[in-house]
C-alpha cells in the first residue's frame, strides 16, 4: 500500500514522503495512529494544504521532547524480582514494568508505545532500553534487575552478582572439603609434646633396666 507519512518513521522516511508498506502494517498501525494517510489524490491535496501546520506542530513536539529528554536520558530504574541461583527470573520484565518504574521515579508522560524492548527481560543484570519521546528524539534508560536493593547497588557498581555468588559457593565448598570428617580425629590424637615426653620416659626405663 502506498502511504503519505505524517511524521518521521524509522527506516521508512520523513514527513511528506510517499512510501510503500505492507497492507497490514498500514492498516493496523500507521493509519489508525495518524502516522500516515493513504496516498490517493484527495489525501495528497489535503496533505499539501496542511503541510505547513503539520510540520510546525511536529517541530513544536520535537522541541518539547528534546527538553524532557535531558532529564531522562541515562536515568536508571531498579526492578526487584525473584530469580534462581543462575540468574533466571521467575517471570519476566515487560514494557509495562519499565513504564511503571519510570513513573514511580518521577518520570511522567512516557507511554508503552514509546519504549522499545526487543524482547522481555528474563534474567538479572543491567540492561539499556531505548525510549522515543518523539519520532526524532530517542534516549536510553538503564534497567537494573536484581533480587534485592543491595544486589542492585552491587550491579550498579559493576559487580557481577551471579559470578560473585558462584565464587563464594566455590570457596565454601573448598573450605568444607579441607575440614576433617569429625572432631574425634583431633580429640583422639596425642599432642606432640606428650609423645615426646612418653619417648623420654621409655628411654629412661630402658637405661635403668640395663
């Protein structure tokens, strides 16, 4: 289907460009969200008659988005989730979770459609997520997924929590392997000092008998 873009669409074009897209993409996304018009004669004339206003409105929204982006770009939100010892979440982090976390952190005006998450987050760690406040204004926010606030702080400092936990378990296993099987080994053993005394006494007895 041929359409006229009413705003910049990544990998397609900018305002006023006439492009060809798949019918489903146009009908299910571009047209109902007022991002494009069907490229027929009537709509071409309608667009040209309103082009100046469309471009002016777009510029105003872009300027507003650029101002907001300065306060949001680079922000990091923390999401506390349950996870296994291998770092896999019992569930996943969705776009809605990220939007809610931003709102709780005082960031208003970010909607689900603005957050670009290629796939749900299913493990602990730090992740970068793109947010588009405007078709021409994109920024990045950090998502810190951890099992506790303490672990979130460790990850923020660059510590691999899972690796650190694994190393700790390994150290405990080695320490456990070096421990005696029971305390009886030490209790039954004769101290070196007593052994030496017994040897001296035996030597003395042998000398007297001689």
